[in-house]
């Protein structure tokens, strides 16, 4: 008998509803994944990556058994299969020995991106780290979006208040540094974002994409492009705010009841008049002023920014000004503006921070703070090189390819006393591991979309069973961490191993009057929650004791001086300086989905550097030339592709490539590509000190024929 099971994709933020069709003869075999048309939120939306995930599930190159390096002292030597019991026991013993000799500070964790879509993994590793006293956490979030947490903390008094663009009701969307057609948005969970963007235009609204590249998301039905220079979004927003203040386009009296520091904000942005920033931003003063006016005068306008703006040098300040743009134009909390989606549980209160004590501490690498518990990822190599970090557990991450400076980080990783990688594939980082542990994929584990609560435009809860039993000896992450803690406790330490995190979530839900069992019994296993209500941000969002939004956080004073310095630097930059940006494609998910033949279309077998035709001509370069690309931090060789969609002075390259040394991945190693992150900065000074967010866009480079 045909059997289908409803579940959801866990590759990126929308978490689209899917149906898995099982084999007639064996219900432990999936034959096909299709979009779930009956899903009350997604209504049949899903993309090719989610539907192709079966190829990952069935990939013969997957990790199936725990592996141990044959010669522990030689990085990169062969691995041999080992039982779970042995692996877990040996890892716990070795970590305890390292702890005994060098202290708890020698134990560190790296938490990678897919753990964000895995309700038990992220909790599992944090609980493990906490239990064994390991406080040094690194993770992909500092390469992605920690600037947003730092800004929310300062502006709203809570790490977790992030008013979302109300795409369903807006008349004007300003989207900065995002490419929704390819990436499906980040830090906001929206089903079919391009469909919603198309609807804005269809109902007579306007969409403006701010981007150095004429992206796939822009078009006659999906919005225009404002082609800016990279790493300048802060100045664009400052000039827009200044225009709004100068032209009296905001109601200051109404704002005074809800905020403080507005006068200082108005004073600050006077330094960044449209005429003054036009050259630096790369668009005319008139364009900036009319954009500001149109945004302020739209019936309802929403502002959004994503990784393109996060990864600049002023990501925190940029996100702050984005909030201010929404606030001063009366769009914050309003329908069609930016709405706070409390979700379950009420996230603002949970993210409230008490910063009575200085959150910074002195380290060998300067003054540091933790942001959402994380140290700057760009200091991982420094921590290892200095001997501070000696054992690293890497969960669902591939820092060797996802972070700046592969050569340096590779050397550092090979000097670790212990590296444990928990992954579904042998990846570039696990080449250096002493133990590699096979996790289940999302078709093999039960889950709940818990981690996206607070970021959903249409809040809902969805539960899924494991669609099939885990193949081979793959295990869910909560189990792996539980076993490690048992082994740790067996050796005499006073710690309590954690239960499955889902049990904890079920208890939390029941306290809020939600019965997980009733969600489990529904089909699909979804409970739709109320949509965010206008004004909620003022009622339950803002967490400062006085209830006011801070428009001019004192914590930003140093960063504002730096902004001034960066502005001067950009003004003085040589006219022909080329800057490097990132380019996500439909055929990779950061460094993975790299081993799927079906995604190796003719234009997706390599990651060339893209350059505008005029720049190429100035440099005497032609299509398909082999080139050397160099920055102050490193150099790579790759092919050149001419791309008229890029602004002059901007080059783009896709990250996550560079699989030359990974023969275990039979497809990826045939199409190795080049690791662009060799060109990115690492170490002190390469991240924002307010947020630990890595500086990853607008990197000055030189290109010449190889
Ligand atoms: N130049 C440049 N660099 C970038 C970016 C950029 O735009 N430009 N983007 C940055 C961003 S936004 C991010 S989020 C980071 C990502 O940085 P990372 O998280 O370090 O890298 P990923 O490539 O996402 O690696 C994810 C790993 O998790 C594994 N995996 C997949 N599913 C599971 C699972 O269910 N369980 C386990 N245990 N493992 C799993 C995959 O096989 C893969 O090895 O990269 C950053 N790096
Ligand atoms: N297919 C696919 N989907 C993905 C991913 C993937 O790797 N592949 N990764 C997932 C992850 S982890 C994340 S975090 C999200 C990211 O989601 P998005 O942030 O939407 O990611 P991108 O598509 O890289 O869009 C960033 C855009 O910023 C532009 N940009 C670069 N520098 C600047 C700048 O200085 N200013 C401005 N204004 N724009 C700039 C780039 O040209 C690019 O179009 O995508 C997720 N979805
Ligand atoms: S948009 Fe993201 S969540 Fe939806 S199917 Fe595609 S990869 Fe999966
Ligand atoms: Mo990301």
C-alpha cells in the first residue's frame, strides 16, 4: 500500500512542508519528496534543493559509522571504523585528560549552520559544553548575523527582538543585501518570499533591492535595483534618515513618547548628508533623497537587511539605523511595516539582557565579549595557535571552508590535541579530525520547528517524526551528546546527562497551554498560531526598564568613531579599487550539497570570479582567463567570468568551494572549485568588536592574469 508521511525541509529558513512517499514494499525506504499542498502555511511551496534532499539521504559517500584516526599524531592520515561505545568512551577520556592538564578553557566547541534547523542539536551541544565547563564557543553565527543580536540588545534591550518586514501588507519593501530568489531570506521565516515580493508589485507597491549586483530577485515584477558600492549601507541609511529629519517627514512628538535619544540620532546623521555620502555609496544624492522620501511617504513601508549588509564592517550600526528608519517613519509595529513576532515562547523577555556589569573581558587578543555566547569565529585560529584551545568539538560545521583564512586555520586545526567532528558527510574540516561521528539527516530524526519561533511572519509550530529509521549507525545529535555526558559522568564527574531536548520543549509548550501531543495527532502535524499584531513591539517587545526604544545607544560611541574613520578611508580609496563580495547560487548550501550530481549543472561545476566587463577591459582580462586573485590576506587562482550584472569595481565569488583534498566525496572532488575565503581577513581587527560579526564583504582585491 502507498504510504506518504508529512514532514518539513530543514535546509534553510522557510522550513517548507514536504511529503515523503514511501516504497510500497518497504516503509523504511523513501521514493520521492514532494511539496505538501495541504500545509496551512506553505501551501505547496518548496524549492528544488529540498526536493532533491533524497540524494543526500541516499548518498553513498555519507558518514555511516563512527571513525577514528589511525595515527592520532598525524593529521590527515586514514580513519578506521570504531564502535559508538569505544568512540564515546575514548573522546570523554581524552577530553578529561586535556581538561586536567590545561583547564576547562582548553575545551572549545564550533556550532555550524545546519544546527540552527535542528531543535535538539544546538541545545545538545550547549548543554554538553555547559556541563563540562567549556565556555569557549565558536560558531557560524558570527560569520552570518551576530550584528543583529548586538543591535537588538542595545536598541530594544533584548537580543531577540527583530521586527520582521510585513511582506503581506506592505506597499514598499526596502531590501538591503539579500537575494531572496536564491537564498529565501534569512533571520525571518517566510514561505515563498518571491511570491510575496511579486504580490507587493502586483498590488501597486514598490520594491527596492539595495545591492552591488543586479540580482536575480530584481525584475519588472519583483522590484528595482539600487546598485550601491559594498560595505557602505550604514552611510546610505544615515543619509536617508537625515533627509527624513531635514524634510520634516517624521512626527517627532509622537516618537518622543516611545523612544529616547532621538535628538542625538538626528545630530549624528547630519554628518552624513546625501550629497556627502553619494560618492562613497556610489549612487546620486537625488536617488538617496527620493528613496528616503518615498519610503517615508508610502502608506506602509517595510525595511529588511540580510547577510550582504551584516558582513560589512558596520553591521551592527547598519541594523540599528534600519530600526530607526522604521521607527521615525511610523512603520515600526504598524501593519505593512516592521512587525515584532513574539512566537512561542515570548522571545523578547527570554532575550532580555542585564548589562549592569561590563560584558567585555580582557583576553590575549584584546578586549572581547561573547555575543549569544559566541566568541568571534575569526579568532578560532588564534585561540588554537596560542595553545588556549586544545580540544574542539565541531557540530554541523565546516569552518575550514566557511571562515576566513583556510591555510592558517588548517595548520591550526592540525595542531589540536583533539578534534571531533559530528556531521553527515566527511567534510574539509573533518580531514583534520581524530574522531568523526555520523549524525542522522533530517529525514531520520524527529524534530519541531522550535528554533524559528520569534522569526516567523506567520507563526506556527510543526512537529515531525523521523520519516525513516536512521540508516547504518547514524545517530541524532542529542543522543551523541547524552552518551558523551554519560561517559563523562562514568569517569567520576558530577554531571547529569540531558534528556532528549524535545521532552523539554514539550514541557515548555504545556506551560503555555500548548499540547505537543495534539500537534502530533494532527495531519499535517502543524498548529497555526496568531499572526503578529500591530503595536506588539511596544507592548511586549521593548525590554529596557523605562520601556523606551534607545535611539542612540551609548554602547555605540566607539563604533561611531570607527564609522567616521571608515568613511574617510572609503572617500580616499583609489577609483580603480576592486572589492570582493559573495554570490550564493541555487546549487550549493554554503559548503555543502556539493556532492550531488543533480546540482552540477553546466554553469555550476566551478566557482569562477565574476567581474564587470569594463573592469576586465581595464585590467586587460578576458572571459575564461586563468587569474590570480589576491588580497592583503591571501591569494587564489581561478577562472574569470565576465558579468555585466555587477557594478563596476565589484567582483563576486561563491564561497564553500575548494574540495580538492577530499577524495571521500566522489562528486565534489571532481568539481573542486576554489576556496574564496583564503582571501578573507582573520584574527584581531577582522570582526566587529560590538558583535563579533566577521568582516566578509567589500574586501579589497587585485586581479591579474595567472
Ligand atoms: N565568503 C563567504 N563565506 C561565508 C558566507 C558568505 O556569504 N561568504 N556565509 C557565511 C554563512 S551565512 C554561514 S551560515 C556559514 C556556514 O558555515 P558552516 O556552518 O561552518 O558551514 P556549512 O557549509 O553550512 O557546513 C555545514 C556542515 O554541516 C553538515 N550537516 C548538514 N546537515 C547536518 C545535520 O543534520 N547534522 C550534522 N551534524 N551535520 C550536518 C554538512 O555536511 C556540512 O559539513 O558560512 C559563512 N561563510
Ligand atoms: N541556495 C542557497 N540558499 C541559501 C544559502 C546558500 O548557500 N545557498 N545559504 C543560507 C544561509 S546560511 C543564509 S545566512 C542565507 C543568506 O541569505 P541572503 O543574505 O539573502 O544571501 P545572499 O543570497 O548571499 O544575498 C546577499 C546579497 O548581498 C549582496 N551584497 C554583498 N555585499 C553587499 C553590501 O556590502 N551591501 C549590500 N547592500 N549588498 C551586498 C550580494 O550581492 C548578495 O546578493 O541564505 C540561506 N539560503
Ligand atoms: S526554500 Fe529552503 S526550506 Fe524550502 S524547500 Fe528550499 S531549501 Fe528547503
Ligand atoms: Mo548563514
